[in-house]
C-alpha cells in the first residue's frame, strides 16, 4: 500500500520539513564539507534538527542524506561510508519520530552529467542510487528524489529505487524561470518532465530549490495545470540568496514565505505536500503549520 497516498487522501495537504543544510551551517558546518558526514560526526546535532522540524509541525521529515550516494561521496573519498552514513541518518530520524509522522529517505543527484556535457553512464548511476536506496529502504516510508536538473538522471534514480522497493517516490526537479517558461539548467521543460514522470508512475511530482517562494506561485500554477489532480510537492527556497563574507545568506522572513505559500494553497485543487528548501528554518515551517491548520478548519 502507498502509505504516502493514504496520508494525502486523509489530510489533503501534508507539511514537509525545511532545509537541513542551512541548519548545519548555523551550527558550524565548514565550507566545502559534505553535510551528510555529520550523521556520524555529530549525530546529536542532526537528530536535534530532525526533532525541531517535527516540533514545528512537519508531517514528513527527511534523512540528511542528500549527497550520500556512492558517486557523490567518492568526490570526498567517502564512498566506503555509504552504508554507515545512510543507516545512521535513518536511525537517528526513526528513533525520534512521533506517532503518526512519516520518515522520508532523501536522495540527491550524483553530480555527474550525461554526454555531451559529461561522461556519466546510465547503468553506473542506477547502481549508485540502488546502493543508497537499499540502505535507506528498511527505515523509511517514502523516498524524496530531489533537486534533479536532468530528467535522464532522474530516471536512473527512479529505476535504482524501484529495483529495491515499491515504496512511494516523490520525484522533484529543480527549475529556473525563463521568458519561455520553467526549464531545468539542462533544458528540460516543466511540461515534458511532468509527462515523463507520469509515465514512470511516481507517487508525487515535485519541484524544489533554485527559485524563491514568489516564483513558485507561477511554477505551481503551471504544475497543477499540467498534472491535473496528481499529488504535487513544492519546496521553495527562502527567497534569493546574497553573498556575505563568502557565505550565501537567505533573508526572506517566515512571514513573507508564508504569504507566498498561502497563495499556492489558494491555487491548489488536489493533493499537495508543501515545505521549504534552502534558507528555510523551523520558524518557516511553524508558520506553514498554522496556515495549513487554518485552511483545514475553515
């Protein structure tokens, strides 16, 4: 049974978490350090962040494993820690999960590109994502494949997961806004991605990162138009970042973010998962919880 769809059917709108990376940077993550290593380096910090998002009202919280696939970890000579990192993060999350909440396994891109841009091999990527999925699957309720900019790589991640389990998949691409509409940096259009993801029968079609919440209003409108009543997931950034002392800083307040999310909720007419990406904090999620509760009670 698709437990995620069951929750969506009961509640209509589910609240995801906010950024993990932003929270780790506030706690001392060094520039260039892979955040995933904190699952074993500072597990108590990662677990506290998980707990903060549940406390803020998240229905779903995801593992801190965005770059914990073998290919991505290899860039830091950490590929021998695939099992340890993924298992640690999933265990930390499972240990503090409140009753009635869902655990999501987070999988991000490999960092490689297909020809002619790079020399990525389809089967190699499938194998890499399959290895990560195999470790996460016993602990989680669903997968979030997020921040993919190439629909071909997304297909390898979906195939890798499906070789291990039939657990629900949220397939989330990342887009930029152009005069001709929303496209990934690899040139994949929103409408074409949705067509292909529908054919792949993922549980939820999503978009996250790159754009702030204001741009996500128009993006969501196009997503809902192209996908009718299919479950959708959106996780915008907290506005656009500015560079301060060599660090990217997101300044959008929880109130401004919540205002834009309210516009998205007013446009919605189907199952929806909503949360935040870069720059969003538990305070952002807390306001979204209040907003969703108001909509449900009204």
